[in-house]
């Protein structure tokens, strides 16, 4: 059965007509703007931002090599996750399948929308078992959410396994690629044209160093992007964010340098962590963080916290017994972390 988007979109979303803003009806320049009840003073922030983010999307399109009509921009990836659920999942009827462990936001967004979330465990080595996910699908499954590289396990998921899900599932396969820049891998960008049910999530929060401006994106077919755009808040990306993002992506060399440094630092952290006698296992990382199992995670966590070093305790998470998640910091921060760990009483 070929994928049919019209079969999975919520009927109320098909039927609604979107809010039409003044700037949707008119977008030109050099005129006197008396159409949006804005304050004429306090230029330029007195003006509403471009609801369709045309300039920014054009630049991101160049960057990714993806046409602008395949890009949705959100107030963080968080917004894209929420809108995908709202557009395609009927509260208390539809369900979502995701991997376990993974990013906590999928569960929060699903619960907010009263959508049951079915969790399917990764294999013990954190690899993806496509069959296990496909076996969990029922008639009400609308979305399968994956995360590659996955948080908190740090590994890329196998492309063949992910595409097997896309091929054999009649709902949306959403793959969160927030950490893809640190993986040396292009992710599934080139597979989008072959899979009309594939949605990729990317973000400016990690490699681009822009977590504070809240800018994330969904990349998918023109039809899916149109649906998300129809139900978003009209001015979801504020003017300051659009301008700051434009300024930052005008020079991608800075981001590339940051990514290179972070990967080098990750490699150094990995080899130094491996020398600690109380480290039981250090997992390979395709991201900007390292997941490691200690003989005494809670004690290590508390010890570091006393020294003002905050890492993430993931020891209560499935398959992550006694594991801490450590973000790769700046070189001096990583040196300090290693210094404290090497001089710890453990
Ligand atoms: C950090 C992170 C994000 C980023 O979310 P934003 O809302 O874009 O800041 C997305 N997905 C995962 C898995 C993350 O860890």
C-alpha cells in the first residue's frame, strides 16, 4: 500500500483555514504600513516579523541544498515535534511509537496532546531493531519517532534499518537529527525525495551554538510542510531570532570550526575517560556528548557537583544503569573535568 498523507492527517486540520495575517495578504516594500495595527515608533521591532521567514528559509535552503518549500522553521525543534503530533494524531485515539531510551520531549509532547506513547527498547548495544518497532504498529499508529544520533545513547542509528521502517509503515517516520553535525554523516537528507512519509528534524541549538534564540526545523515533503505551516502560530519565529540566525549562517566557517574542535575534544575526553579505574564502559559517540557507565554513577555525579561540574545523571533510564551523560565542553572545561575525575577518591 503506497503512503497516502490524506489518510493520516486529522480531519479538523484538513478543514481549518489558517489565520491570515496582514503580512500574508501584502508583502512588498517601500510603502506606508497601516495594515497591522502596529505602533509606528520603535523601529524595527515595532513591526511583526515575516510569518513565512522567506529570507531565512532561502539562506537555509542554500546551506542544506533543500528547496525552501521543504523547510518548516519552528520555535526550537520542540515546536515541530508538537505540531506534527497535533496535525496527525487524534487525542486519546492515535498513538506514537518511539525508541527507549531517547529524548524526553517526545513523551512530554505526546502526553500534552493525550497521545499514548509506545516505547520499544533499543538493543543492548543501542542499535535499532526495525522489526521490533514495526511489530508494535497498530491501526492507530500515526508517527514513529526516532533520534539519530540518539540522545542519551550518542550513537547514529543504522540507515538501512530506519529506511526499512519508512518503507513498511503507512504513517510518518520522524527522525530527529539534532546532533547530525557531530557525526560526520549526512543523515537521511538525501532520502527525503524517495520517502514521502519521512520527516527530519534539525536544530540550530547544538552545532550552530544558537540554543538561546530557539530555532529548529522540520524538513519534509511540500505537502507535510504546508500542513505544519498552516497550524503554526502566525509569527512563531520572532524578528530578533530571524535576524540573528541570518547573521550567524552568513558565515558557516565558525560553526565548522566549533564542530571540529568539539569532535577533537570528544576524542580526547574518550581516551582519558577510558583510563579511569571506576569507569566500566564508555559508549562510542556520534554526538557532542559521551555516555559512560561507572561503578558508582550517583557518587561520581555528586562528587562532580560539589566541584561545580554539572553532568547529567541518566542512571535511571532504560539500558543506562549507572550511566552519566557528559557534554563535551570547551577545552579548559574538559581539562578541569578530567583533572577532578583523575583526582577523585574513586
Ligand atoms: C537538544 C535536542 C534538540 C534541540 O531542541 P530545540 O528545541 O531545537 O532546542 C532536539 N532533539 C534532541 C534529541 C536534542 O537532544
